[in-house]
């Protein structure tokens, strides 16, 4: 594999850790943005999606799920190309089409990372870097509606830490609420367009049932299909 695809997939792995699993990475090649996938490989996105689809107690790693490139191609009604069975799977579109496709991708809860070519007078291989990151709650190309991230922290003593934040204008609200009073928060959330939910849970795996019950009670899951839910378990070896 040439140097550019290696850099692409290494960067994709880093971005999955940084931005979550629902990430697609577009790289500028001339006048096009392209999305790549290695055939016969399975990334963390596919395994995680498969586990969500089958649910507990089944946790089979053999099921897999549709690769992100196939999901995006179906969503945008585009064709995937490959020179041979072992070649990279590729799809792309003209650079000027990005704005048209962003809304579709973000509405389906994808985070879109755009890698652009750097303009330079030097000869040699083109240099590239991340130009922009678009997420369901932060699309600076569309100010028609103000979107928010909802962050929920589950403490061991049945206290919830709630934060509402908009990256588009910097507005934020932070407050604690007891588990017993959680239903009162639902009335507040109605006033906000929540597009992403980040949950910090410092507790046993049985806490998952509390998370789902809370989101269902607040009408955020599963009745809000465009919300993206990132669940992170606090590591026990992190410094306090």
C-alpha cells in the first residue's frame, strides 16, 4: 500500500478515538473528495454497530455490519469503485458538492472530517491536513437552527451532572439533578435542539439500563433518530 493510503487509515484510527465511531473521513484528491476502505477488513465502527443491532446478551464478533463506505454510498446514491478485488474501495464527489452532501450525512448522525491539500510552491508530494470537522451538533455551514450537545455525567451517588452546550454560539447551561428528580429535566430539554448526547458513566455495566431508561424517559431515545449517542466509561486508572 502506498504512503498516502497508510496515512489516511492511520489518521482514521486516531479520529475514531478522538471523535467517536460514527466518523467518515474525506480526503481531497485534486478536485474531488474521496472516501476509502480496505477490502476484507472490519473496523471498530462495524463491530460496534453489530453489537448494537443484536443487543445483549449476544456479543458475537462474527456478524459484522455494513462498512461505512457502503452506508455512505447508499445514503448519497453513489457508486463504489475498485480496480481489483484486493484494491481499495473508493467513492467520491466533486469538492463543490460537499455543502450539498453535508446536511444529509449530519442528519444521519455522521461526523464528517475533511482533509484538504495545502497550497505550496514547493515541488514534491502534496501535503494535507485536517481542514474542518463537522458533527451533527456543529455545522458552521448551516446557521438555520441552533444545535446542542447534551452531556450527562452519572455519579456513583445517584447524582446527574447535566450540561447543554452549543459550539455554534458558545451558549452553555450546567446544573446537577438527583436521580429522583430526573423527570423535571425533560421539560427543559424540549426547548433545545439536541443533536448529540455524550454520556459519562463511572459505574458497573448494569448502569446501561439506567442510561437507556433515562433517555427514553426524556424522549431522546429511540424516538429521536437523528441524535448520536456516544457512551464513554471512565477509566479507573485516570488521575482524579
